[in-house]
C-alpha cells in the first residue's frame, strides 16, 4: 500500500467521489481517509456538497419536466400559425385578418409573446448595426480615398497655377469638408 500525502488525497477527492480512479488508487485514498481525520473531514465536506448538488440538480430536472408539460398547452394550432407568420408580421406583409391573428396569439400565448419580443429586439439590433456601419462607411470610405489621393500628390504653392488634377482634388476635398465627411486628412 502506497502512502499518499494529504495534499495528494485532497487533490484527488473529487475523482474519488466520482469513482474515476483505478482500484489501487481508490484503496490507497480509502486507507488514508480511515487514518487521517483532517482529510476525512475534507472528504465529508466535499461529499456533502456533491450530495446537495445532486439533490438540487434532480429538483431542477423535475421542475423542467413540469414546465415542459405546461408548455405543451401553448404549443397549439394558433401558435403554429404564429410561428409561420412571425417574419411576415414583423415586416408588415400580412393581410389585416392574419395580422390580427398573430397579434392575438402574441397576447394570449406567453411563448409567442417571448418569441415576438426576441425577434423585435433582434431586428432592432440589426437595424442599429446597419445604421452604424452605413454611417462609418460614408465617412471613412469617401474621406479616406480623397485623403489618400490628396496626400499622394506633390505639395504645391497656393500662389502658383494649379493643374486641372489639383483643382479637382481641392474641389472634392472642399466639398467633402463642407458636408462634414472628413477634415484635415482624417
């Protein structure tokens, strides 16, 4: 029989409780627990936590089973119609009669109501992301190109005659600045 230190036994306790150790190591830990009160107390504390966890887990599973049974009440023909037409409802593509049927399902059925709320939040998030991207592209894309063109040109003296290309770049640059799309090369 191999003597294990308290640190080794404590490190292996969860595996011991789950019986995931080979038989020789299980016997060594069992022997140590029978001879060491400190490790035995740690084992008892951990065992109590495991037992409480198992009890809580079984209660949650029982509650979930009851919830699923209650859920079945709401999963009916009206709910199926709601699911089939939710996208069209959100996009305002339904006839008045079908629109009212979807609204009624959302009012009566808590599952449908949650799905509608989630879909509207999703749509709102997509819309906000699209608007942000659209605004960023408008500023960055146009302004960035004009800045690159302007910066790639040789510097010129304001008093000298500008070539047609320089005039075009200055005109575009001033136009974009006046629209607030970019300023000072940014």
